[in-house]
C-alpha cells in the first residue's frame, strides 16, 4: 500500500457547517488507503472552522478571506502533497469506491490525465428540514457532468492546464475542463456513479441567471482562445469524451 500514490482531497467551503462532517466521512470511507484531506475555509461566518477542527488532526484546515471557490481550490492545490488530486464540495458525498476505481485507471494508463465518473443528483428539502447524513431524493438518472467532484486528476495536468480562474466565481469547473481539452488532456469517462450531488435551497448555483452568465463567459473565453491560437480554427474543438448509455453535458 505504501507504494500507492497519495491522493490529496481538497474541500473548499463557505458556511458549510451543516454538511462538512458528512462530506469528510464519505472521504474516510474510501477503499483507497492513502489520502490527505485539506479543508479550505473561504471566509465562513458560521461554525465551519470549528467543525473542521473537530474532525481530528488528519484533516488539515486553513482559512482565508472570502475570495470564491476557485481561489479556495487553488489554495488547496498549493498545499497539496499528493501526486493525485481530487475535489469535493462540502455539501456533496462520494461513493465508497470512487478513489479506488479512478486511481486504478490512472495507475494502469500513465498517459491518462483525468478519470471521471457519473454524478447522481439529489433533491433535498429546505435546509431546516434536511438530514445532512443522507443525500436526499434521487433526481433523474446519473449523468456525466463537468463536475470537479466526479473526477480524479493527475497532479501534472495542472502544470499544463493551469489552476482555476479566480475571475470565474461560478462555473470555474467548466472553464478548467475547456482549457484541459484545448491543451489536449486525456480524459477517461466511466459509467460508475462516484458523486452524490445535493440540490438544496442554499446551493450557489441556485442563482441561475448568474450561473448562466459565468457559463457563457467560460464558453466565450474558450472561443477567443481558439480564434487567437496560431493556425487554429475556432470551429475545431476536441469532442468531449462520452460513455455509452450515460447522459452527459
């Protein structure tokens, strides 16, 4: 087991005291043995830091002034020691075999940069009525989403693609994956459900108009980069990898 690469799991969190312990518990249930957990508190005003510190010395918690999730993820990347990188939002959960399955694929194929799984969306009651230890009611079939929590990354891919764009206060995941495809990153999609994504009344993506605006900004940036690349045609773009029988984006 000691020869397995370390996986650094980065949790950006803002006012996530209600869900953080359950998210960390889903990491600790992983069947992959070598994990470090880094919680980056992005200026929380609730009891998030106290919850993080109550989870034991194995959970490293650092705080910063509120700068947004992309900045928090970048802070985690700067602190991470692992050769493999994973992200989990504080209000989501993982399947127990996520890291075992995805790390196995990366170890089997040194040319792979990212392995993705599918995400199961869950609808929850308003926060006051929510049991934070269970994901909620399933909403549709699992899907292949541009979601950081459903992926496992080889650390070296961030050297080629770069970290997260801190101007993308939302949809920084979409922006990063677009840059990864432009850079020729090899991404393997799997049909395994690896992430349970909670939809609740305090999701940042509930602000749909703002979310759509940042999504379109990410697309426009990608189009401009491809237009301005020497000898490149804006219409030429690598196809997003698909898994047969699994809906995607």
